[in-house]
C-alpha cells in the first residue's frame, strides 16, 4: 500500500473519463489499496483514481470515520434542490468555492469480490459522491461553478504557485 501523489489541475488524466475496472484483476486490488491508503491522509473525504494518475472508474472515501472504496460507481440518484456548498479539491490545492450540489446522493457500484456496493447520504457524503463521480467522468468541480465564480477560480488557479 502506498500513499500516492495527487495530480493537480492541468494534468491530462484529470480530464479523462475513467475506464471500467475488472474487480478480479490483480491490478485493481493494488489500485484499491493505494486509493484507500491515500484517502486516509487527514483532511481527505475522497480520492478518485484519476487523482493518483489512473484513468479508471474507482474512488475511495473517508467520511465521518467511514473509510472504503467503490469500483465502477454510478451516480444513480440525487435529491433535493441544488444548494451552494463550500467545496475544494485535492487537485486544485488551497482553493475553495461555493459549488452547486444536491443535498442527498446515491451511488451504486461493486467491491473487489464483485458484490454490490451502495453508498448514499446527505451532507458531506452527498457532496463527496457527486464530486468523485464527476472526477471519474473527467470533470473537475470548477467546471460546475457559476460563471462569475468559475472565472475567479480560473484566475486564482493561474496565479497559484503550483500551477
């Protein structure tokens, strides 16, 4: 198990839709181990495979002490009126913006044994599910920002020391 380096805005893998993974493939087991180890770093709620350089449909999570992963996740349901929530991203370090999110979300996928995984919830769990599924589709949260906020975010990104 390895804590992997997080890729930052500008890395092409972050704009690449992830490929489905085969739970039985030994490489998938290693990917899951690395994702789970990487999300255990304090302050992290979720890590998508693309954020560690792998264009695959998998993410790990660490919400309210519950640590896990899901393979081939699909955001199957969201509920409630969209609201603005403060959000940041490990791939856009040090910056955060009010992001439109539904207050409840449900994701379905599988685990390494091919068993069904259902993740659902409100608050941080809903936010994380929507955020990580967007990553797996090759989208960063700054793309979901309202137009004027997105313009400011892009200016902030260009001015950042890591860009």
